[in-house]
C-alpha cells in the first residue's frame, strides 16, 4: 500500500514539474515571438518608407517632365 502511495506522490510531483516546465517554455516562446514580431514590424516599416520615397521621387520626375 505504501509503495503505491509513494508512486502516486512521485507521479504528482513529476506532473507538477512538467507543468512548470511547460509554463516556462510557453513564456520564453512568447517573449521570442514578440521580439521576432517587433523586428518584422520594423523591417516592414522601413521597407514601406523606402517604397514611399522611391514613389515620390518617380512622381516628382514625371511632374518635371510634364512641365
């Protein structure tokens, strides 16, 4: 009987440790994903700004040609 109780207790401890590890992993993953998302957002903003500048230059040139 006692062995069974010990096994059950060990099982519960292992399950708790696993749960804690999973929570920690989830938190770390969330942080990494947020960082990656922020980096991608910055890259896209830079690309958009570059595109806007190029388009503006092209439009200015076309306007000069029309004058």
